[in-house]
C-alpha cells in the first residue's frame, strides 16, 4: 500500500504572527501595567511555540518536502532574534540591570536600533511569500521546491530594498544637507561675497527679523549659514519684531521680513516678503543685495567721477535724437561697489584739475574731443597715481593719443567684424560687428571671466582695436591685453560687413588693455597709476551689459582692479532668469548637431547592431535520419 506524504501545515506561521501581534499590543499600545506585561509575555510564548512547531514539522516531513519547512523554521528563528535584540535595547534591560544599553554602550545601542527592524522585515516578508507559494501547491502530488525558493528570494529582495530605503531616509534626515532641484532656488553665497566676509577686519552685525516657523526665514538662515562659516567677524542674530520691540526701535525696523547689515552708525536694510511666493524674486538675487550692503557698511565712501560735456554716454538719453544705449547699469554698479558717482566737466573744474577726492575717473564713449586743458588735467591726474577707465568708439574717431601714448598704447578707430563669432540681433550681415569672445588673459581685471571662458562670453558692438607702442612710453609702463578677439576677426575698413581679401586683415585683435605706470622710485601698487582701456563703449552700455554676465564681470572686476580691490573679485550668484544669448557660431553648431548629428548617431547604432546579428553563426539543423 502506498505511503501518504505529510502535508504542509499553516498553524506554526499563524501562531508566530499572532505572537507578533500580541507583542505589538503589549509594547506599543498598552505599554504599562499588568495587561501590557501579560500581552508581551503571551506574544513571546507564541513566538517560541511557532518556532518549535515549525521545527517539529520540518522533522515530520519526508526528505523531498523538508526544505521549505526548514526555510520557514530559519525565518522564524530570524524573527525571534530580532525580538531579542529589540528587548536588549528596551526598558527591560534597565529594569533587570539598572542601566540601559544606551548608557553603557551607546554605539552598540545605535547598531541594534537599526538592525532589529531589518531582521524583522527579512524574517516576516519571506515567510508570507513562502506560505503563499505553498498554498498554491496544497494538492499537488509533487512539491515544486525551486518555485518556493524563488518566492523566498523575491521577498528577501523586496525586504532588502525596503531596508535600504529606510536607511537612506534616516541618513538624509540626520545629514545637514539640502538639495533643491525645483525651478525656484534661493541664491547661494558667491565667491565675491565670501571674499568680502573673509576680509572683514572687525565685527559686522547682521540682524534677521522674521517670525518663527517661517519658510522665508529658513531660506535666509541657510544663506547666512554659508557666510558665517567664512569668518567669525560676521555675527548673525535672529529676532522677532513682535517680541523684540526695543531692538527693532534701535535699528529702525518697522516689522518682520527685514535684514539689517550694520557696523557702527551705518545700517543697511533689505526687505523681503514673509510669504515664500512673494519673496521668490528677492531671494533669487539675495547674494547680490547682501554683497551690496556689506560693501556699504564696511567700506568708506569713495567718489567715482564720470566725465561729461563731450557727447559721452549718459545715465539717461540726452534727447529724442540720442539713440545710443545709456549707462544706468554703470552707475548702479559703482554704487553697489561703494562709490558715489558724480559728473565731471569744465563746470566741476576739469579744465584746471581733477578733484583730489577722485577714487576713479571714467570716460565712456566721447564723440567730441576733450579740450587741451582737460587732457592736461587728466594727464596730471595719472601722474598722481590716478585710476582711470577709458571706453572709446570707432565711429567717433577719438583716439586719445595724449593719454594713451604715454601708456604705450595706440587706439585704431576701425570697426571689427566676424562671420560666425557674433551675436544674432537682426539676422543680417550687420550682426557681424556684434563680436563675441571668450579669450582672456590671466590678469586680475578679468579674473572671473577668464575662469568662465565661453560660459560667460564678452560681446562688443562695433569695436575698434588696441595696439602696443613702446616708443611713446613714459616711465615704467606695463601693458596687459586682457580681452582678445577670435583669430578670424577682420578690420572692416569699408564697412560692408564682408572680408575683402588683400585690403583687410584677419587677426586676434586686442579689445581691452590693463595698463600700470609708475616712476622708477615707486615701490608698491599704491604708487602706480592704473588705466583700463576698452576698445568699445557699447560693451558696458545697458543694451549689452544687462543681458550678458561676461560684460558685467568685465566692468565689475575692472573697477575692482582700478580701486586696488582685485582680491575681492569673484562671482555673485543669482537665480534670476536672464535671456540666453548665443553667438552665430554656436547657433550653427546647435542646428547641425540636432538636425544631422542625432539622426546619424541613431543610424550608426542601428547599423552596428544589425551587423552583429548577421555575423552570428546560424544553428545547423540535423535531420533525424542522419543523427547519430
């Protein structure tokens, strides 16, 4: 008579599951009292009973059906081990020994805290999957062991994935790191602002007036947290206007949402809305505003004179017929860097002498020549180690020989053009004079854009070019050409926007020069004259400088170098949207790469894959008649 094989029984797993339920009830729901203790003890006994019953079932089963029972017994033991570790880290050990594991071995306690839930998941989840797999084979004459093993391994994989997810979430919650991948992001502290903070020689106070549990406050605190790590001289304090009324009156703060940057009697304020939606625009340019306020609070007032009276570029258009772009941004940038912009002409004494309080003098795009007396006054200013920025235009025909010749420079007022390295504005040949370049020297006046290269190109519009003339130098003169045009640029002498072979020359023309001049007895940088010469004044006019970060850094770092503050040069971060500007050469590259490059890549990949398939040897079919 055939022997009947023992069938799989579910009750040990049900008993262990009920034990877990009672443990949860006693430890997490009731917790204290006799009822809670009784539920806990009952749960432990049921777990032990389930493990014993499963071990007995494994011994009862025949050899071909024993593996699933042994696996379930092992998983039950894993669950029991997790419970033991849980009790080692619970208050039970404190009651038995008078000292908790967290006190005697805090590192071990931390390991057990993370380990016991992982073991519990690795024991319970595979048990459920194995029981479900065995339930489908309840009446099968032969047990499909590989299928049961696959179910258990799948559950273990899911369990490990869950453990990894929880571990990653825990680590992320403990690490003080925030990554914002959304469209909106608060500007981080830039290099220029960090350098300013590092250079502080005495404390600078920052007072943040925000209510608690405010989203905008969190963004602002995160920004200033980066800065406070740069120097102990930056002291940040937090206040709530509704609570600290006395401090608010002292700083003249009328409500929350105010940042105050203060030193001595100087107090600079930044207002930010308290609602995140309304504050986004201000938070995007927070670094720019803070940089400006730190300079205003920590730097003495300086005066920047801008020469007027010769049809130079002005802050506002001088009339209906004045179509040239103004220089409002130049004025704003000077203010941001701690200068007070003032006009300088014959009425202000330029005909006799440059004022003694001039920190820097700017001459931007004159169309009419300066008087001889004015040129002489500017020459004497440079002899007194003055600092000057000169931006010229070829259409005006002004060469400034009286100033540039002693500096070993010569300006040629012939417009430059390029066929592809130019900005598109009208999509005609006239755009060829909007030359773009990312070629810079390593001079301090272009330190920021020299690192960025073509990521921050400089664009000029109808520029002339500079050359060196050592024969006319006076004193110890050093000339560094800082911005270079592309080697295919030509001097468009006839203004037809076409290269005329033989009559015009392609060359890497010089677009900007930084010049220092000192006497033989001069020792340091404070005893030298500094001049920054630009071969185009459009490069710093509003039309281009508002759109192009490269042009902005050219002016910003240039002014810093003139004033002897090149050590503070660097990027100022902003999350504000700016128009994307491409040169003609970049547009051509993008067009051909998307129109032809991507399809050719797909075709090439398909060709390689089909060739590989064809090269595989085909299986040879052998008919039954000839098979051995």
